[in-house]
């Protein structure tokens, strides 16, 4: 469909549409108007073999280049009665020949004959995404659709850098090509609607249901991103493109959306009614879509989760609220070196040093957004909420719309125990950054703090699908499962924690506690499982809690052995079940070691009582 740039009037031209959608206007073919026929020779070089369709600017033919012996595609441009205007129109499109990208069809030649113009293009072997959808008779699965869109985004990044707008992105303008080695590549196959990004272009093209509202008069690389999001939505749902014609339908209307809320959040932002709230750069859309892909498909354990917005969880540390989720520093900040030193101090728990560095950074650059926000993070750790509020106020003055402010404000609210307000902030942030894990994990954490363990489990499970090695999420979901007394799920989750992760010790200690104190009644088998969990830590840690857990294992075995309930076949860390005295002595020794290492434990009195109970000198 062609638009008048001044008034938005729609000129009827031949435009293909998704066959699966009755909402797209079907327009008449111009094949009968074309002078080319099968078998004819164009420009003494190209033999027409068949008509293969109609595009936004004319009929399309398959032809054979008789000189280079290769198949090509020839597009007949819309005609004009004035040959000079045709020549001018063809010359105006010769900039397309400079487009050279692996994901974009190549332009070989431009031809003008009388009142007709032709573009000769590369022939791509394969099927369009629209043909694939039509053949399978149902939407693409979300994983596949995301893969195709991620594959084509580099083409749009390239076009944007050249100052070009594609205008008419839709499933039938993307070809899936099978290469000789069996690999696949997606390509843009119709450059007939590509225009230069100028304030008031003469001709604008688009397809009903895919173009952005403002694209009628002011198409831009950003409106291409809108079309990409509408296309992704269509491919995963075959939604009615007229209901609504712009934006997104309700999340519950289509299964792909309700099953994958992270996908819906991305599509909603990408087609937001307010253009300034949508994705403005291809790279931003690609980053968030890759994050959504991780949430949909999942990742393998041990594979780091990449993000351009948050510091890797491998680098950052756990603080008062759990994982800090450090926002990536602005590398252009004049105080960047001071900020980096401050970050190292913060990660090492040296709050005084961190404070000094961040204050120095502000002295060096009073307009450093990151310095004020990092200072707020330190004050959250120290509980100085008045200073946190002051720093956030400064940050608001500097850049009120920056997403980092929402992130640290959410953390501030959470630290104060205002969990509902914190949850609202994290929800807003997820709407803006649908592919990022830290806001999702923070939302899970505050859900648990509000007593919504079921909701927390759902959120933590999503995080763990995308980041299986995230031990803070593992421990978080474990606590919620424990609260709901879902013992089998707890043991499954904790047993799957890798020995290589930082919280392996915590996971094993939790597992031992589960078998000894949570699951009732206490059995020989559970004591054996608890012993295995504790034995796995031998030689790996000097944590005082290890000795407490070891004492509890011996103590529990001692109690069952005294009442003849401990299986005689069991050996607890080298001590046979029949050696009641040895079990008691081992428990006492372990408790003493715990008390020696933990000088002022809150549970000191209870542990001393346990130690006295198993002491060998006690008379029964």
C-alpha cells in the first residue's frame, strides 16, 4: 500500500498479504498490465521463465541471466506515462545497489525501457516465512519465530546505519534460505519499498496491520522496529491484524502471549501507543529479544547470561537484599575510573572505601548519574535511608526517565519493607526491559516477602530456566518451596546444585536441614541422606555451620540408635549405627567445634543444650 506523505491517502497498488489473515486487504494483481511474458528476453540478457508474484511496487518475475548463467528476480516498477519520470524514478533507486549484506537480497542491475523500469535482484532459494506458516497451517512456535527475527535484525541495523528505512516488513518479505552446507539464513527479499530516511519522503509504502501509525507520514528506522514487533506477534499467533490494527491485543487472547508473558511484554513495548516508549534502536530490541529467548527456550547450566545493562552475576556480589544486580556503568562518564574502584570496594564489602570513591566521583563529575546511584546503593547497605532518598532525588534531576532510577528506587523501597511499592517499580521496569533477569528475580524476592510463595516460585522458576546456575534464585525458590512444604521439589532443586557454584555449601546445608528437621517422622533413610549432604562438604569449607550440621547428623543418629530405630546397616561418617556412644561423642565434638568457630551465635544456648544432651558422662 502506498501513502501520500502529506495527507495519508492510500493509493491502491498490488500488495501481497498473509494468506492466513482475513484482516489484510487483498488487492488486484497487475500481471495483466506487464509487458513481460514467459519466454521473452529483457535487455538482451534476461530470459523470463515465470511470474512469481506481486510486490509493493509491481509484478515480480523469475528469469535466467543468459550471460552469467544464474537465476535472477526481476521486479517491474510501477509505470508512468512520462519516460523521463520513469528514468528519474529508476535513478532515484540506484542507491539500493550499494546495499551489501548477508541478510539482504542483492541488487544486480537497473533497467529503463520506455515507460517502464525494472530492478534485477538476487534469486534466493527457499520459502518466505508466510509460505512456511501457510503450509503448516498454524503459527510458528515462539522459539522458531524469535530465532528468525533475531536472524533478520542485523539487516535492519545495517540499513539504519545507511540512513535507510525498509517500510514494509512482514512475513512474506522474509525468505528462509537453505545454504549448501545445510545451514539456514533469513533474508529480506523485497527492496522495492526501501526509502531514504528524510523528514518528508515523497513515497511511503506499507502493509495494513504491520506499519506504525506515524509511518504514514514520517517513516523511520524506529517505525521499522514497530513493524518487526507486529510481525513477530502475527507469526506466533496468526492474530487478526485489524483487532487491533495498532498495538497489541489483550494478553489472554492468544496462547503464545499467555504462555510467555515475557514475549508479550516485549511486543507491547515494541508497539506502544506512545512512539517514544517503543524501542528506538535495533540493538536495544535485539538485546531484549535475546533475553526473552533465554526465558522461553532456557539455557544450559554454566553458560553466563549476557546483558549490556546489568553487570554479570559472576562479577557482582550479594548484598543486603540479595544479588545487587549492578547496573552497567556509563563508559563515557568522566568519573568512570573512580566508579570502577568504588565498585570493587563495594563488591568486597568495604563500604567505607566505596563511599569515599563514589563521593570523589561526584566531586569530579557532579552530573554523574551512576555516582549518585552507586552512593544510594551503599547507603541502602548501611541503612541510611535519608541519604538514599537524597541521592535518588539528585538522580531524578539529572535524568528522570533513565531506567536505572526505577531499579534503585525499587531496591530502596524493598530495603524499607515497602514490598508492594517495590513490586510496582519492578513491574514497571520489566515492562521496559522484558528480557532482563535482575528485575524478574527482584520481583520474585518481594513476592516471597509479601507471603506469595506460589507467585515467587513461578518467577524464580522463570529465572532459573534462563539462568540454571543462579544460586540465589535456587535458594530463593527453595525457601518458598519449604514454606509450602513441597519437600520432593525442594530435594530435587537442591540436589541439582553444581559443586562449582558459589552457594553449593548453602545448598547442601539446606538439604541436610530438610532431612533432619523438616521432613517428619525422622527416619534412618533421611539421616543417611543428610549425612551424604554434609559429607559432600568435608574438606571444601571451614564454615562454622558445617560443624553444626555434622553435629546434628550425629545427634539425630544417636537419638534413633538409643530407641533401636536406626537401621543397623547404616554407617554415619565411618561410625556404625550400633556404636551409640561414638555417635554421641562425635556429635559433642562437632558442636564444640561450631561454638569455637562461631564466637557469638544467636543459637548458642540451644547448641550447648544439645551438646550436653549427647555428652558421654550424662547419666540416663
